[in-house]
């Protein structure tokens, strides 16, 4: 039996599983959309994925890397080990309903702008389809599904890397939605570092502030200092800084004895992130000195830069070509045209991209200034990232318009295509050892050329909820969940 026939047969088995479970995968995406659990809270969402994987014969390890919503699922006992990545965190404050105009969904505290409700579903679906093909055809291969929480915070994968969950993989195949369908080539996501700055002062009655040390004043002063000095960062490092105050005191009549701010720094590379981090830390030290508070700094996320692998990208591109571009229903297109009208755009007959874009055609065009912890995989194994079209063609949309598409059947089309592309890519690698060997050789060459960059997360770093206690987005989520339970009990 020829390799080509074996691969086609394996792909056909995987494709049949995905098609037979199309409705179930769509329902899983919709369920996670309804749950809308923010990063670090996505426990029920993880269970939606775990149920799919367990039924397909995967063994499940919950609580991976110290996260209640983290998991590792494994299938197979012999052969190359291929990793697939699941993400399933919602973004706090994204309240949009699944309608073609700006409208909040009642009771919602978080939502999805870029289909994180479907990323884990497609990866889990691909894993189940691959498992069916391996079991049916007797093909050797091992699949590891990594359920990594809080991608929006770039938290999960650095902890997975530090704790050894990424060791021993022969390749990783990941995916993400984008306006068009392609494969990452050279210009991957940027680098991110998240740090919680704590200030300890001394409380007193607010009418006698001179008897205390106001920790909140230190947080506010740090922010003011940073606003005046961050222009020193050169434009070439493509840096950005954002933050929230996670502790600002307990009561307005008491001087806050403690305060915390969670800062996120982004840049194109590690040198840039060091420049940003040094600047932010100097602002914190200056604020502490001026107010008399004691400052602490706890790193809660730290990623490395993207490391390309063209050999694996070519395999993934062939897998995506075999899967084909997503096809969207007429109802989804009508929805898209209505969104175009409501955002003031020219209304197109074809609002979605139903073509494939050659990866090399996007070289040098795709860095948008963001960051993603998918980069962590690249330093442990050859990594490919597939992009599948989702949302309207054209320029950036307002967040409500992006969110609206994650809760309709257009999302299902993207999820199914992504599942097919990942399944076909992994089966290619398992049945064509020379492709996996080429990816491994390039990985070794790039590591030797760039120098191996170790995990950037400190050895003593703790997951954020152990560091910051109860961030506002977690408190809001828990309050919503409590209200929902009370409502159910009253019925």
C-alpha cells in the first residue's frame, strides 16, 4: 500500500469522524460561548473539552501546572509525540450578544472577540479524529492535548513550559482564527511579560492621613510617572504597556495599607521587553520611594519570541490545502452584510474570505504589536500555527462586531475547517517521517543559530490567583455565577 493511499485513507477516517460529529463540535463551541468564563476561571469550559477527549479514549490529567482549569490529555503508547493546543478563555468586559448590531447580552460579564470558544473545540475535535484514524489503521503515534488556561493573559503556557509539560514533544500544531486562512511563516506574535506590583503602607483613619502610608497613592504615582517617561521607549521595539488596579484598599474611610497593579508589557523581542520592564520597574521604585511604601514585584507571565519552522509550516500548509478554506452559509453571509451596514462599511456580496492565502505571501506583513503565549511551544519542539478565516474581510472591526460572529454558525464553519486542517497535518507527519525529520533538523539549526532561550518565567513564580488574590474580573465572574445559581434554585 503506497504512502499516498495510506495518508488519504487516514485522512478519510479523520474527516469522517469530524463530519459525523460536526453538530457536537458546534454545540461545544456554543456551550463555551454561553459559559464565557474568563481566564483562570474557565473550569467548566475545560470540562466541555475533557468530555470529548475522554470519550475518544484519552487519559486526562486535570490541574496541570497548578491551574484548576488546566489539563493534559494523552492518547497512544508508541510513535512520535505530537502536541495540540487548547485555549478556551473569555475576555472580561466583552458583553456583545450574537446579533448583527451593538447590543450587550444580559447577565454577561465576559465574551469572545476572536473565537476562543472554538479554539479548544477544534483542537480537541482534531485530536479525537486523529485518535480514530490511529486506532482504525494501526498507525503508530501519540497525541498530547494541552489545555492551557488564560491565553489572553499569556499565563498558561509559560507555566506549562516551566513545569515540564512541553518536554518530549516531537512537534506542536496549533491554530487561531484570522481574517484569512494561511499558516504562520516568519512573523509570529510578539513577547509579553506580566508583573504584579504590590505596595505595602500603613493604614489609619482617612481623616488623619499623616499617620499612615497610603499604598494606593504609590500605585497612582507609579502610573503617573510611567505616563511621563514611557516616550523614552524607541518606536523600533514596538512596545505597549497596559494595567489594571487589582487592589486599591478596602474602605474609603481608611488609608489603604496595601495596593496592587497588574501590568502587562509587550514588545517585538526579548531585548524590547527588557527595556519596557526596566522602565516600568523604575517607575514603581520611584513611587515607593516618594510615598514611603514598600514595593514588591511578582512576575506572573513571561513569554519568549516566535521561532519559525518552515519545514513544519509547509506540512501544515499542505494539511490546510487538503482541508480547504471554510465555507460559510447564506444565513451567516446575510448576518455579515448586516454587520457591514451597521459599522458603516461598503456592503459586499461576499463578506467572508473563502480562499487560502499562501504563507510566503504574508511574510513581513503580519506582526500587529500583540503577543501570544503560543511562542512557548517553539522552544521545545518544531511548531506550526494554522490560521483559519473568521469574521469580515477588510480592516479592523470594533470589538462588538468581532464578538458577534463568535456566537453564530459562521464560527462552526471556522472550527470544523481548523479541526480538519490540524488532523490532516498531524496524520501527514505520522505517515511521512521525512517531513517530521526535516522539521526536527530545522528546529536544531534554528536553536543553534539563535541560541536556546530558557523559560523566562521565574522558578518561584506562582499562578496569578495565588499572587493577586481576587482580580476584579474574577470577582465579577464569581458574582455572576452565584446569581445564576440563585436564579436556578428559585425556579
